[in-house]
C-alpha cells in the first residue's frame, strides 16, 4: 500500500508514447538530407495520411489552428460571415473564426457525446451561416456529423470538421475528416498522432479547396514570389515533424486501441460510482481524453492531485464566456455551461504503466468511498 501511495501518475508522458521509435535516427536522416521545408518527407506524409483516411488530398500546415483558419478561408468565409460551432472545445475553432473576422454562433451540445447537437444546429440555421465547424471532441466522432453534413449541403453551408482530437476515429469504416467539405488535424505532441512539435493538416476530396489551401499556406503564391490569392500566410509543416509523423502513422490504430482499452477498464471500475462516464467506447472513440463528469469535480481534482494523480479540465470556461471578447451569444447554452462545471480528465494514453492505471482507479474510488 505504501508503494502505491508513493506513485505519481503524470497526465501524459511523451517518453512513454514515443518509446518504441528511434527518434534520433529519424532526425539524423532529415538533417543529413539538407532539405528542411516542404521536401520529400512532407510530400510522402501528405500522401500516406490521405491514403490512411481514404481521402483525395492532404495539405500539411504549421499547426492545427492554422489548419482551421486556412480551411475557413478556403471555403470562402470572410469578414462578417457567421460560422456555427460549439463553445466547449477550448476556443480553438473560435480563434480561427475571429482570425478571419467572422462571427461565431455557438450552439448547444448533446449531453451524451458532448459534441454538437443536431437539433440545436437546425435551430440556429435562421442566422444564415456561411459554414459550420463540427468538433469531434475528446476523440469521439460526432454522432450527428452525417446528419449535419447532409443538411448543410442542402442549405449551401460549408462543413469543416475539427479532427484535432480524433485521429483514426471511425463510423462504419469511414474516418473522421471524410464527412465534410474540408477537415483539420493537429499533430501537437499530445495528440493520438503527435509530432515532436507543432504541426497540422487540412484534408479534402474537393480539388478546388485543395488548390486554395496549398496557395494559402504559402503567402498566396501560385508560383514562387507570385501572390495571386488574397489572405495567404506562412504555415508549413517542416520536414523533421513530417518524418516523425510518417514513422508513427502505421501504429496509430494500435495506439488508439490501447487507449480504448484503458478507457474501457476505467468505465468498468467506475460503473457504480456517481459519475457520468464516456459512452459507447467503440471505433468511433479513440480516447484522446478520458473525460468524466462529477457533481464534486473541484473536490475530486484536489484529492487526485494531493494523492499523486495528475488531472486536467478540458475545458473549464466555454468560449462564449471568455473575458477577452465580452461576447453575447444569441442562443442559450444551458447544457454546455452545466457540463463545463462538472468535467474532469484522467490520464489515458498509449504506453501508460499498469501501476499508473491501478493508481488512477484506486484514487478515484477512494475519493467516493471516503465520502
């Protein structure tokens, strides 16, 4: 018992998730190539990631937020346009919307998946949006994505999928990122497919959008030093990160399954506790984050940290209540606001030590046992 008390569980461990890869050799190969931006590694990764998703085009960029910003520009969103999104996903979609001088319209979430509610999306269509950003949150492919995409197409609304937390999530063997007009990924080191620094990508099966995105990621060039597309920026994935991602991509499904198994074990052990647990741990959930809900969230967080278990809150302040913008959303977000008061994330990642998993389980159970 004393040994377990002395165990400290990190929320995430880059050393464990990368332990099977010879990162030094990968880096040395890129260094020895003497080509560091938009070279062979980037070209090959773009092809391989597109093949993995079974989608036509992949355009890599510097990070996930740039991917969202460029995607909005790619589908024609500009100053004054309205973009529907949710407010419980860390302000990432909001950052991109504000970056193109558009206006976010936040809709409420489904209480089970914590992703966009289809009924609330429908109710917001009177605002005449130019686009909608659907976030596959915590690794859960949005159950409503097919319905949203179908209705949006009928209404002439562009659909952008935010897949930053859902690499490899599937519905009937169709990957997250293949339902909308364009989709965006982040390869931040903590992602299910993570680089050793920042990185991102835009994927699409629309040739026109792919061409636009490639121009926009590099100054608006259609050829070197010829700027013919407005609002371009400098956002390029470097060769080193692309090489790391190429090495890790073949193991993505295996890593996702390992995360799911940890989540399944948590669900089994916590099933009789007064918690709301992630539902439907299937191929549509890649367990990027294991997020539970508790009426005693703050007390639980303190107890976990005092007993050596790191945790986090994803995310404590919904986008429409962030103080920097003083924004008044036209739609009430009762479910979003309530969920943000109860959520807490527990450690869940590939390579996680068995003793750490046991420590997380015992510490959560002890909290409720002690009342």
